């Protein structure tokens, strides 16, 4: 079973995404901010990461920069309620698999994860 770190400061957003992922058979560990996401990535070495952009302590961009600096090559998707084109391009240039609007559509989220999980 693939393990996914889900980082979002919104409890509702975490509950919605976690429900989709667990129903599909994924193990999910949740972080309510970027700093917790970093700790969980280090502790669990997940197969996939889902990141909100705007979070306290460390935002999604800071988590991505940390992953790049550490040479961590875990596939990740950015989830955001309001995304500007320039922000989307920035994350895609830094290696994001996709930038998905929140709340994510179940079919889209699961498709992106399944297509990009490293075997």
C-alpha cells in the first residue's frame, strides 16, 4: 500500500482528500503545516506528497525548496483553492506533477497519483 503525506492547514480539506485516498486504498499521514510535512516526509519516506500552497510555518513552496535542496525526489502534487497561472508555472518548473484546484475531483486526484507513483 502506497503511503501519501498530505499537507494542508485546512482540516476540512484534509478530511476530504484523506477520505478519497483511504477509500482508494492509500495510507495517508496528515500535516497541518509545512513544517509538519517536512517532519513526516523525513520520518515516513512516503511514496507521494500532496501539498497546499498557503500554510503556516512553512508554505508549500518552502517545502518544495527543502525537498529540492535535500535531493528528495518524491512525486508531488500541489493542491490550491486559488491558483494564478504564474504560481502554477513556478511549481511545474520545480517538478510538480500537477497543480489541482481544491477541492480536488476524486477521479482527477486518483488518476494523477496512479499515473505517477514510482513502483
